[in-house]
């Protein structure tokens, strides 16, 4: 709490109050989830009750993180705005509050060891990031052969037009640290590819913040340098939801993979689609027939790009990235399957 002249001016709320959300309460284990949820309820409706509406609130972060339940983007709010719009402030009865806060999506596996990393004292990033080593294609190829993960931070459409086979498509336009932390083992060397210098530095900072500090360097010259060296460049076909719908209606042999999470899947999905949430792809890709193309979609195209790269790592050949909004399916007045 920041006070000025005896008046409360700002609240650094951590996860107790976020923008349209609160922090999830199950990260320390299911045995503590209900207890912490009740503490959250008490914080919102008892501990903060005496604070004025105009107080500025600075949460630990905005929306888009697996740490919170729902939420919106941004860095600042006011207590009054949250009282009017945040569903957790508006839910005052115990059981409805528990039902809301404990209805959680899966979270990245690296969360499980973050507490130990933090207690051990991770290296401070500081104002200036450490330099990124510039690697030529030969060095990147050698590191990849030795087991390094190649992470391409370009937008999915750029990745589709040409990328290093076997690399990870984790675009800078999404939560890089969350997906790299979920899919790549801590301690595995990482090579960054693509993007501007600013974007590469942004990706580096995201990874350092979760303790992924084994960044071997960046591919100097990006994918153009890789291509110019005569090395293999892989491509994906990029289509929109409307194209996927036409294929479904044509009855051509094809597997549609829905890479969204379970909550999204049960709300409605493409008839005949196979549900395979992004982190499950490496373990279930062998379920997909190899003799027909596979079209991968999600809600926006971002996670589908990640899933497509994982399918390529699993050995599938003709991969189609549906890089568009799944809401177009409804706009086209197409029926969905809903589990009963």
C-alpha cells in the first residue's frame, strides 16, 4: 500500500486483485486450493472493504497469463472499476465464488518448479540484458543436432512460409515464456530464430524471467541466412477457417486437429475434429493417420502454429495451419458438435 499524507493512494495488489480477475489458487496443490480461494474471497470483500474506489491498483500482471482466472490486458486499474466490473468482486456467496475461482484451465508444467527456482535465488536480469551470441547456420545446425531447441519467434504466417524443420513456432505476438516453459525442458539449450532485434530481446527477457537462461544465441541473419547456406527449409500451407470448412464439406480425406484447451472444446467444435491440446501433441501425434493431410486450428491461429510445429517434429508431412479466428465458423453459420 502506498500512502500520501495519510491517505491511501495506490495498492500493489499482487494477484489478490487483477484486471477483471484474481490469481488462481491451485498452484500450490489441490489440497490448498479451497483454503486459498476462501482467503481470496475474504480479501476482496473484507480486507479491502475500507479502501476508497479511487485508489489506483497495480497488479502483478495483466490478462493472458495462466496464473490468473480470466482477466483483461493492461497494467493498472482502480479499485472502484474492479468493484463494478470484476466478476470476483461481484460474486459474494461462498459456493458460487468457489465454483468460479476453481474452474481452472491447465497451467504450464514449469510452474511446478518455479517456487524452488525463486527460493534458490535466480540470477537478477538487471537493466541491461546479457548479450545474445550471433550464431551462423553451421553453428545452429550443430547445436540442433546436439539437442538444442530452435525457437522461432516470428509470426505464424512468416513461419509457415519457411522455417527450420523441427523448430518450435512460438511467435512473439503471444506468451513466449509460457509455451517455451511448457514444451521445452528447463536446462535444454535454446537457439532463437527470426524477428527483429527488439523482438529477440523481448523473447530473451521473457525466458530469463522464468529462469530459462540457457539461451545459446540467435541465428545471425535469420531464416534467410539458413536458406542461403543450402540447408533444408520447411513450409506449411496457411489457410483460413472458411477453407477448412470447405474441406470438411467436400469429404476429402483429412484430419482436423483442434489444439484448443478442454474448456473451449466442450463449448463446441468442428464435427469430426480430433481434440489435441497443444502440450499433448508430442504424446498423441502417433494417433493421427499419416496418409492424409492434417489441418490444425485453435481460437486465433497462434496455438495452432505451435501445434503444427510439434506435429512436424513428430514426423507428419502435409501440415495445414489454419491461421484464423475460429469464431468465423459461427459467422459462416456452420454447426458445431457439443459433447453431451
